[in-house]
């Protein structure tokens, strides 16, 4: 019986070490699982942020597009107005000289 007790006493530290190893392995596994959960949550949050940024970017791009279209329409209207005014001026100038031009044509066809 003495020998059995000596073996138990010798194995006791080894059992304690094994027990601690199992405990530490469990804690390590828990920490690993928590880390994986945190990484997954961070990835989900990053995806949500990216989606929000894309939506916001699309909205801003649409606003910029509409602003540029508005500016282009204003510029087009200004160019059209300027062209119409210039055409009107040329028409008035032509009307002032129409009688003279007709007379020149008549004189060239029917010389006196």
C-alpha cells in the first residue's frame, strides 16, 4: 500500500499539470472563438459602412450630375439667346442694305 501511495503522490503533480493544460486549452479556445466573433462583427460592420458609403456616393454623384446638367442647360440657353440676337442684328443690317443690294443686282442684270 505504501508503494501505491508513493505512485499517487508522484502522479499528483502530473495530474495537476494536465488539469491546468486542459483549463488553459479551454480558455484559449474560448478566446479564439471570441476573437473570431469580433472579427466577423467587424467585417459585417465594415460591409455596412461600405454599403452606406456607396449609397451616399451614388446620391452625391446624382446631385453633381443634376447640377452639371442644369449648368449645361443654362449655358445652352445663353448660347441660343446670343445666337438669336446676333441673327436678329444681321437681319436688321441686311434689311437696311436690301434696297441697295437689289439695285446693284438690277444694275448688273440690266446695265444702263
